C-alpha cells in the first residue's frame, strides 16, 4: 500500500468498517453486498476491458457481450432481489450503461403493469429469454418533456382490426430510446391514439421493429443509432420512424384503456398509478447522485493524499496537496454533500416503499407530496452532483483531465441525469406547484403536513406588524438542529416571496399561466430552498440516530460543514430577513475553515468507508494500492496511438509537405 | 432560413453588423477577418470532416494532415500577421487542437528568445521547414505547477563536453507536452542543471528525440502517447523518459545563462523577461474564454429560438423555449458575461502590447500588476466560462448531450484552461499576493496605482469609529457606473478581511507560510472580488465609449444584467457591510427579471453579432439555416454504429446466450 495512504488510514479517528455498515444499513447488508461483488471479481470469466482504449463500436460490442453474459450470470448465481441485482450490475458493467438494460428496466415492467394477462403470456417469456429484446420509445426528435406534444399517431382501422402507426413529420421521429439503435427487435411505442375519428391521447403499443432471426428492420420501419454523444458510448440510443406501419389490435397494452374490435374506446378507471414508476426512478436517481459524487470524492481525495506538490514552507519537502486549505475547501464540502445525499437517498427509498404499500391498500394521500419531493430532490441532488464531479476532476489538476482518472467517464455518464427523467428546471417547477398549493391551503386556513408543515407558521407571522423582527435570531452555528431551523426559515421566506410575486403578477395580468412563467425564477428559487432544507433536516436527524460515538462525531462535523457551507454560498438569503446576523455570517466563514482542519485527518477513512470495490476498475488515481505514478505510466503505454500504423500515416502526410517548404 | 430565426432577426432593435464591427475593433477588421475566413471556406482543398464519427487514431491522423496543410496554406496565401494567422487557424482546425502547434507556438519562440545567434542559425530554418518538429517539455508525471520540484537533470560532463539528460524516477518522466507522443522529433527540455557538482536550477536544452528520416526514438529515449483524455483527441500529448542521454554542450540554450566548455557556470543578467510569455498566453486565454462562451451561447440561444416545447397557455401552440423565463435566466446572464469577457480580453491584449513596448524601452514598472491581473483574470474568466458552457449545453436538453450540438466538444476543449498555464487556484493566490502587497503598501502610508487604487481609500476609513456606516449606500441599480462602485467597495472589503485574517494567523503562529495557507480561502475570495470588480469596471467603461445609440442601449442592458446578476449571486457580500440594503437586494432580483424581458427580442441578433462562421462546421444546432431537425436526422444517419459489421458482432454474442436461457 502507498505509504501516504497507510499513514492516513492509521491516523483516522474512527473505524471506517463501522461507517460502511451505517451506509449499507447493517453489517449483514455490507457482508451480502461484498459477497455479490466478489462473485464478479472472483469469476474467471469476468474481464474488465479498459473502455477508454476502445472505439465506440468496440465499446458497444463489449457492452452487448457483457450485457448478455450478465443476464446469464445473474440466473446462474440465483440472484433475484432487485437491490442485489443492482449491486451485481454496478460492478459488472462499469457506469451501468448496457444496451439490453431497457428490456429489463422498461419493456418487461411496462408489460407487467399495463398489459393484460393474455398479453403477458404472449410476450413475457420471450422477453425474459431474450428472443424478444424490447425498449421503450417515448421521446421524439422535436418533443421531450411535454408529453401532450408527442406527434406519433396510432390510428385504429376496424376493417383489418389493426393500428396504423405513423411518424407524420421529422419532429415526430422517436429519438433517444436506449438499445433502439442496434439492439432491440421490439419497442413499446407511445403514440396518440385515434379511433372513430377522435384522439384519445397517449397510449402504449407493442411494436415489432426488427425481424426475429435476421434482425433486419421490418418493412415500414426506419431505425438506427442517433450518433455519438458526450458519453454513453456503449449505448445505442436510437431513432425510429414508422411509415403507416400496421400492428394487430392486440398489440395495444389494454389492462386499463381499451379499444374494442369495432373501434369503441373504453376509458381507464384511474390514471394516478402511472405516477408510481416516475416516482420510483426519480428517488432511485437521488441515491445514484450520492453514489457518483461519493465515487468522485473517493478518487480526488485519495489522489490528493498521494500527490505531493509545491511548498508550504520553503526548503521543506513538498506537502500532500490535501494539506492545502484551498484543496480541502474544494473537496470536503463535496464529501459532506455526498454523505448528505446518501441519507436523503436512503430516506427516499424507504419512503417510496412505505407509500407504495399504502397505495397497495388504496391510500393515495401521501402520493402528491412524495411526487413533488422526488421531482425537486432529483433536480437538487443531480445539479449539485454534476458540478461536484467536475470540481473533483479539476481538483486532480492535469491528471483529472486524463481518462486515467476515471473522472471524465463518471461525469459524462452522470450528467444526463440533469436533463432526463424530467428536465431539472421542469422538476423544480413541479415541486414549486406543490409548494404554492400548500401555501394557498395554509392561506385559506387549512393546515398542511409533511415536509411543508413549516408553512403553517407563516400566516400567524403576517399578523405581526414587523414581520422581519420575529424570526428567532438565536441560531446556534454549532448545532445541526438549529441550522436546520435556519434553513427552514429561509425556505418559508422564499416560498412566501414566490407566492406573493405570483399573486402580484396575477393582479397585473389576466392569465394565471403567464403569471406563472413570469414568476418562475422565484419559484425555482423557492423549490431549491425547500430541497436544501429537506436535505439538511434529514442529514441532521440521521446523525442523531447513530450509536457509535466516534462515527457520530465525525458525521456530525460533516453535517455541520454541509450546513455552514450552504449558508456561506447563499448568505444573502439568510441575512436578508435577519435569520442570521452580519457577525454570524462572518463567523460561518471562519467556522468552515476550522472544520476543514478538523476533518482533514479523517478524510481518507471517510472515502474508504464508501467501500467502492469498482473504483480500481475505472480509475488509476482511485486505486486502493495507490502506486499512482507507476500505474499511470503502465496505463499510458497501452494507448492505441502508441501503435506503429499511426506513425506511418503520420509520415504519409508530412513528407509531401516537407518537400514544399 | 428557419422562420423562427427570420422573425427573431427582423424584430431586433439594432443592426448586428454594427455590433460585429465593435467586437472586431473596426469595420475594416471585420472585413479582413471575413476575407481570411473565406480563404478557407472557399478553398476547394478544405474539407471539414465530422470528427465525432472518427476514432481517436483517425482524429489524430486528420489533425496531422490539417496541421501540415495549414502551414502550407498560410505561406501560400501570404498571411503573416499573428492575429490573422489565429483567425485562419480557428476556422481551419476546429477547436484549435493541432499536433504541430507547439513547434510554432513554443519551440521556435523559445529558440528565438533564449537561443544564441549560432543556435538560431542551426535550428530555426529546419524547424520552419518542418524537418525539425519541436515541442516544449516542462511538466513531469509527478510535478506541475511547482517548477522547483521538477526532477529531470542535465549534468555537464567536461570531458566529452556533453550534457547527460536523465529521468531519475518515475515521477520525473516528462508528461503532457503536446505533439510529443507521436509527432515531434525534437523537444526543448527543462531540466535542473548540474555542473561542477552544483545545481543551478532549471535551464532549457534542445534534445533530439527521434531520428530524422526514420522517426524512430533514439537510443536512450523512451517516448509515447500518454493515453486518451476527456478531450484533445487530436493531440498526441506525450511522455518522455531519458536514460543518461547525452547531448552536445551547444544544445543548452545559452543567450542568458551559459556553461563554459570547462563547466564554469555563467549567470544570466536578469530573469524578469521570462514573465513576458506567461503574461501573453494568459491574457490570450481571457479572450479565448470570451470566444468559447460566446460560441456556446450562440448555439444555445439559436436552438432555444427554434425549439418549441411545452405550453405557457393550455391549448395554444408550443412556444419557443426562449420565451420561458427560466430559460432566459439560464442564458442571458451568460450572454452578458460573454460580452463582458470580450471587452476584458480586448483590454488585456491592448495593455499587454502597451506594456510590452514599455519593456522594450526598459520600463518594467507596470509588469507586476499586469502579471497579477492576468493570473487572476485567467482564472476568473475560465472558471466562469467552464460552468457557463455546461449550462448552455444543459439548456439544450437532450440534444445538448449529443455531439450534434457541438457543445460537448467546446467544453472538453476549453476545460483544461482551468488547470493548465497555471492552475486556477494557484493563479488566484498569485493575484492575492499582489493584493496583499498593495494593501501593506497603503498601510505603511504609500499610495498604490492602477486597478488596486481603491485600496488607497481604506486606511482613512479605519480612523472612523463606525466603519460600517461610512459606505456611500446610495448605489443606483440602474447605473453601470454606480454598480461598478459597489463592486469596488466589495473588493476593498474582502481584500481587507483577507489581510486582517492573514495578520491574525501570523500573530498566532510564527510562520508566514503556514498563516498564508490558513488564510488561502479568504485570499482566493478577495482575488475573485477584485477580478469581478475589474470586469464590471471595464465593461461599463467600454459601453460608454460606443457611438451608435441603439448598440449602446443594448450593451448597456447587458452590462446592467451582468452587474445585477453577480450581485444576486453574491448578495451576502453586498449586504454584510451595507453596500446595499435589504430592499435593494430584493429590487435586484426583480430588476433581473425585467431585464430578461427587455433583452429577449434582441437575443438572436446579439449572438449573430459574434459572427461565428465556424459554428456551422462543429454544431448542427448552431447553424445559420436552422433546419435543425432535418439536419439532425441527416447527421445521425452517418453514425458509424449504423454499419452492418456492428450488427453482425451483436448476434455473435447474443445467439449463444439465447440458447441457454
């Protein structure tokens, strides 16, 4: 082991193994996770190719191979718990990108949720056996977030009892579905249903797109890869154009809505249940944000402990760059954020399962808040993580820019999270809609519950003539609880400002919609403040629950750092309504610097506790053994550009030129 | 032309051509720039391959070919003015990355600056004729910013009158030089000079690394490509390991320092002149930051004018996404920033040339401030641009993630600017050192001049008992001048806080160096505030100089937006010492929203004025003709993954699996 890392580990104030148990939920979970991970690491069939040295086509091929072998291995090892499958996949296909993923994550679940028993009997087994490889085609070239804008049509023809699927315009071409470009032979297509001359909105259809056996596109189908992207090289995101393409009536998923043979449309009973999948994916993404930020922190902090550079005192040996205050200031707030998001992610998962059970019993009462909260938190955590990964990368200087660090891949794989599964600004505005609704409810005399219950305190304050003075200004900067209270007040204030600005716009203009647009910057700000409060609250509550004193102490410091750093970044909000005083804000800046020094000796142990066994597969800088420079040199030697052919082609271009100069 | 863009252009309040003249410096400059650019665009030899569809080795090969043909074309067309060469290069090699660049940008200039006449006679002509292709090797695997830490040695052997160049450790391997991996046959190597048993620090040596004719590495030389990176695929950044490799004494660049045949070392007269190159490159990078941000804004704003999505009023057609306040809030402050940085870049270039003339006359007095200012502004503008490009990319939703947008390439090519030519945090601390020096000077009764002259006002205020109250609080939020004054006060305050905190740390501890480290977060904050002030000041001054009323009006609004947006982001700083009142900060948020509406009708014309002829080469979304969706579809069809071979390899992996499931 690298001597710097050994020294760092020896001097930690706590046992990282215990913290790993906290993060996994229990020692048993840790044991089982490692057991699953070791199935892969010890499997003689398992090979980790360095994707960085491959072309995109090679990366796709490797991914198909891995995607296929993974399905087989999961069955071979008898892993069936969804969470365990996730652990397995994480290590097996670095970064989670695999062309056949949508068959399992979208095609089969949609079939199960929306298909009739007969439909499931027909398609489920072939899909599980990969005779059918399905994907899910919703987004179009010209349409994303706004589902009602989708143009693809499915027109029922009662004579032949078929639906005619059509892409009437260039903008209606299906665009982006994973695995559509090369891999899939079926797609669940979302299209505007027309029957008896009337449009009934979006419905789902099972559409064969390639011939089983030859894998050739079927007549009437134009399908292909949408081209190279920032990342996701292994994924064949695709396009699909349908030219009056006919499918049997039975291919419409008919568990809820139906079209009878004569073309009569039968309405579904309720639409609310489709909420479920979105909420699930978004709460999963919160955990993913935590994981990716934690991984980036692991690499950057380990490297900062190993890298020696510059001098603090002239003549002395070059210090570890982790000893520079500016480096600590870049990395430790992100480390604290990764922990904060981990606990938020765990809470979201737990809440999702709890509410899902309620829904099973017919109780939908908590769904709107959960829906609003996951939307905002997905945006809040993914934006922060997005910036944070890049900050980690740049904190590694030049080597962060090299693919040897693994950080560019983490970034390009994570960053779509900000725009997919609901574009982040749209997500924030969904949360804002719930906040405005709750505000109005309080305003009309009703109490609200859950995370927005702080709004109940607002109206009483409005009775006071000097609203500004009534905030309890005695925020204790050394208490996470008290800081959570400060965030609560900030959220309440920004929600109120947004609500009042919205009201003002409404009073100036007639249309509610225009007013909403003209207040949307304030609404996003209010949602962010709400999400920030929720994060601080959940983190500080979790810290209190921890039994082990040494673990609690170190997490408490991280929690304090998270809270104080957020305040320093948004000091204006806390000053404006005297939630904090001028001198408190000055003290916040000072206290952050002190906390950096306190956290410094535990920094490496704090990233070790994340227990990423796969860091070493994707990053030379993040390896446990830490012989960074020799590893780097070995890695670089494999660069394809070091092959002779390239050198010859070089002379081909240069020689004719030299003679002319 | 796309009807949306036509409508946008027709409704602009000003003529973008006039603004282009302002940006270029004069109508004549615009004419000449376009003339040069058209040489390329109309050249039948010129081909723009879409680099996104090529492998890295192919990209390198194309770059070598272009790099070579460019040298020939520049001579053919008789372009000799450095600025005109830059215009030419920008269009010829998209993104500026070319393997032979370092021969012209570093090897030849260093030879000219530091070589004797005899040395220039020997190497200059072959380098210009590309018999010699040189690079510049400074950074090592284990050492970057801190030059004294470099380990490569050059030991003089008087018996053979040779220098023995050696890489004693893995960390001493030269790492990163552009063109070193495959292209160069010579390198100027920076190494610690040893003669007569004593080390004299870093000196430059001309080292042959590959045999001319065969291009094979010479015995004792290990050289190659350092492997794939986030970007710069076309560049063969390389490594170089020297094993007791001998070069003649005459290969040390001896214009200043010398080693006599017997090994006697002769000191150079002055070292200050080496400042010059660094200052030049960094001030150039400020202009580059402006250019890259402007390009990203061009793409994102054009796309936002063409893209229709969602609904503001139900039932009405989908609006242009540029009509959403949140979209304007993402893009217009960045547009304003691009303009701000343009004027800062122009000022830096002008100042550099002025001071360079002074230096020619032996006057070095302004050099320290220029050096400090370029360091900080390089960091300030590149950090902001870095985040800004990504914000533009994400503002394009999914399509921003596709390489069709061109935005990922702009980002990965720009982002190294934050860590190379002086890592940004180190740069900020260099500026801080100058600020602290100036502060001390004022403190000891001397006046300072230039951009830091605001520090002269500080000591007088310290006599007042209630310092806080003396700021002139009547900042006029509608006056760029008055806002610049607010930024000036903020900078003065943060410089003072950093100086006092530094003093406090010194008074607690003995060592100045430790105190510096423990204050470095405050020091960076002070530098940022200083750079922000300089940017606001230069922007507001430039706006006043503009003759045309309509142009002045639109730039004035951008300047206001830039100032107010910055205040809203750092509101705490302005509130804390009552530079602005609570209600003024509230008004700032409101005023920003009003300015978005004011700028909206001119947004497309404002990016048209940047006049990027090359946007269309690198970005489908940023093209002038704007038939975005058809262009996208055509582009995607060329994806290499759409070829048959891939499809076959797919079945190869899947078939064996299907039979097992």
